[in-house]
C-alpha cells in the first residue's frame, strides 16, 4: 500500500478537497458514486492507497500495485471544454508533472490518453462527465517496479523512479501533479485551444507514425500516418490520400 503525508497533502492541494481511502476498486467509479449521492463537491481529489479494479478507456483494465499513483480529480464542468478535449488538457498537465519529477523532457503523449517513455507506458487517463462534474482519473507509475507486473506487461511499462534513477516521494508527486493540472486548466480557460494543441503535438509520440485506429467494434480499423491534431483536438490520420479527423478510438502502432 502507498503511504501519503495526509496533513501535508490536504494543505498543499487546496482548493481541492481531499477524499482519502486506503483501498478502492476504482477511484473514478467511487467518485461517480459520491457525486450521484450528492457527497462529492468539486474541486476535489479522490485518492486511493491501492486500487483493485482500475479502468482504462473502452473497458480496458489498468494494472496498479505498490508505487502506482491512482487518483481522480473532480472538477466543475466547464462547458467551454468538449468531453474529448479534457483528456488532452489533463494529459498535457500530467506530462509536464512527470517531466518535472524526473528532470527528463523525453516523456511523450500518446493520443488520446497515455503517457509514454521510450515507447513504454508510464501512465494513463480516464475522463468522464458525471452530473456537471468532470472526473479526471490518472494512473501514474511513480515507484512501481516493472519486474513486479504480470509477465506480459514487464517489458511494456516503466515508472518515474526508473527514469529518474531513484524513488520519489508519493506525496510530493501528487502535489506536483495537482499543481500542473490547476495551471493547465487555467491556461485552457484563457488561451485559444489551438495553443495547447501545438504544445501537445510538440510532445506527441504518434506524430509521423504509422498506426491503425479502431473507432468502434462494428467498423474495420483505419490504417495511416498520423499528422498531428486539428484545431479541436481530433487526430489527423492520412490514409490513401484522404485525411481523416478522428475524435476517439483505440490506437495501435504498426
């Protein structure tokens, strides 16, 4: 189980309210339940010492163990931000926090919701809108040892500690993450969204890569080369001379 300095954390993350649980199935699921009961007031942080049934996009499972940060930020819904844009904004914030914590600017984004380092997964996001609150779930490998992951994941994941070469303080890591999320959300409210998208593309690991994208179970995959993001955050995929604007989907590198 991960340990946190809760008094320090509560003070440092204001104006977020801190909801702490030693163990949860899913921070996003619990945040949604609290919101529907009228017991969750944004802005807030739902933090679990351990998470046993985390979710990724499209029903995927999120593996976590000791050294993994599993947290959901509950934010007041901002009608100026479309649901598909929120993972991009939050992803930028998480990438900036990870770069600060590791002192390594090589951390990249994988549209629409992953953090990568040397093509190994470092973190992921799950954003959902529930009763006028935006839930931003973030799973980030802080001190996780990839050798402790299931065999099929060991060569596919990494952690901040592995990148930096030493363990990090979990409390400080969450404080840095919360600060970057606040700053990036303020930027999103005051700057043209295109400015954030240019920054996203500057760290976009898919740019120029050949990929396949599945947008629904009923449709065949689309293959092509990624040309970046358009002005509202859709992925630009060049396929057979045609430029596709894709709002969401499952991406696989070729």
